[in-house]
C-alpha cells in the first residue's frame, strides 16, 4: 500500500498519517466502482467486478423475474453473469479464461454428471473465485411433473457430486437452478425447506438454440437494454457462447454496465443490507403512477358484537314508537299526520269512458270512432241521408281504412231519429286532440 511504502522510507509519523489517509481515500474511491488496472494485472482496460452482493437464501428464496416476482437487488446498469450445464473442459476452460482476462466473477450452476466426469473443472471454478451452485444430477426437463422423490434424488445427486469434486465442500453455494426452468411448487418448496435459494433469470441469450454467436450477442444486449439490469443466463458448454462472450463484455464496458458478484451469506459474512423494494426489478416510485390498485385488506375489528335488527313496529309513525325513529323520519311522520285523507271518488274512472279506452292502442281507435260519431251534427232524417253519400264515396276512393271504419260507424249512429244526449258530446278541442293521437 502507499502508506506502508512511505513509512519504510521516511519513518516519519507525519508521512505515516498522510500515507494512511491517502490509502484510505483511494480505497473509498474503488468501493462500488469497476475494477481498476491494479485489480486486474496486465489488463488495464478490463471491465472488472464492481462489487460483491451477499444474499441470504432464507430471506429471499426465489429470484429471477422470468418466473418470480423478486430478483437480485441490483442498481441500474448492474449485471450478474450466470452459466449453466458445465463444466465441459473444451468450452468451460475458454469461458474461464475470458472472465479471468476481464477480472469478472460469475455464478456457475453445475450438473452432477459433469462434476463426476470432470472434477478438476469444478476445482478451477472455485480457485478462480467464482460462485458454484448446482443444476441437478442429469439435467432432466421434466422436474415440473416428475414425482417429488425422483426430483429430490436429482437435487441430491447434483449436490453430492459437485461438493465431492471440491477440495473444500463448504465452498458450495446453496443456490439451485431448475433444469430448463421447468419449475414446480413441490420442488421449490423442497429446496426452500433445506435453505437452498431457487434461481431463475431476468433474461436469457438463447445460446442453447441452434443460432449464430452474433445472434446470441444481439439477444443478450437487446434484452439487457430492455430491462436495464438483471441476471443474464448463459451456458459454458456451447461454442457459440465462447464466441459471443467477448463481444458481450465489450458492449457492457462501452455502455457503462457493471458486473456484480453474488455470494451466499455466512456467519462470518452477513447479508448485504437491503430493503424489500430493492428486490423488485423496477420498484415503484412516487413519480410513477401505480397501474393497479392494491387489494382491500382484511380488517380485524376490535369489537365483533352485532346490533339487533329493528322490528316492524319500530318503523311506524305511532306516538308510542316515535322516540325510536330518527329525527328526519319523525318530521315526515308529523307532516303525514296533517294531510287530509283523499276520497275514493278521486281515483274513480267511469267504466267505458274515453280515458279507459285510451289505455290501449285498439281502445284508442275505438275512442276515436266514438268521438267522431258524437261530433256528427244531429240533423233531420233527410239531411242525414244526404250527408252519407259524399262520405261513402270518399271512403271508397282511397280514404284510410280506419277513417272509413270510423265514418261508417258514425253513419250508423246518426240513423235513428232520436238525437244523442247533449251530455255525451265532447268539446271540439278534445276531439281534435283525439284525432291526432289516433
């Protein structure tokens, strides 16, 4: 360190204090920032690892927004690199070298069969300082529907052979990624009960598909740009991944992204302090409106007693019950008591009257005919005969059917010698309105 070298040359207390201050100041500058040249010897332009994130699997048992609500508590433009299915010497060693040249720490999910066949590859990962989790024994793509005892055997086999390949089995992280992300509640609950954190991802690069390395690079960067941060899922057993990884790292550097290394919490190394909202990929802020209203909570009432239902007698306006009524109801009761009772004849309608006939469409037509018949002048027998001819002629030459029927009825009604009583004749204005309504 700078402070110790200055002390060796001058042995001055003043210089010692200055050197210690300067060394501490530089240390503060490097915390949370990308690795500098001194941290990555021989590679001054290395991307490096910006910080180490310590997580407790018990507090956040499921992570990765491809399947779960929560993900790692990353800041904007922070990325966690993860690799599945290794180690496979032909390609895994090349991935290890690319990461070493950039001083990047990643997380590897090991298959038990691969660890059994290549234990040296597991030891290389641990020696390089990477985090090592497990990925089942044989990578079955049926863990979402296989019996739980078989799923547990897959989990146990991967853990057993991966830890056996390590010089220090305590270096195995309690992290597990379900093969093919074929999740199931039973499998997840089993892992969580054993203190193992279930990892999904925030975005993949589709490097397991038969696509070109350029396509792997494009998908990785496009999806990262869309998310802004998160867990990238890759595979260290593919040639296309080996070819795409340097280009991905180059773009991460150019676009200002930072690498975060994730390790499990231990008694000596507690979890990094975080808040629950930081485990959301895009936490809500006061400037961003919430699209969905929160659910109404189930309130717990201190008093659970219920009131008795009122009886009918409590709701009438009798004097004995008035104290039980609200003031507004009592006021209405007082007003009702002062109003006169309407007589029955107020609602009486004479049978066969125009008002009754107008209640239906057919009755309105009948009422119209009745009114027109009553309007016909009460004249002598001779004059009445003369008045029928023109009306009949007009009806025969295209007068509307209902009008012709009405005129015919009127003619019959005027045939008798005795005239209709004066009291049954309606007023002319009322007849005119009846014609319009008909």
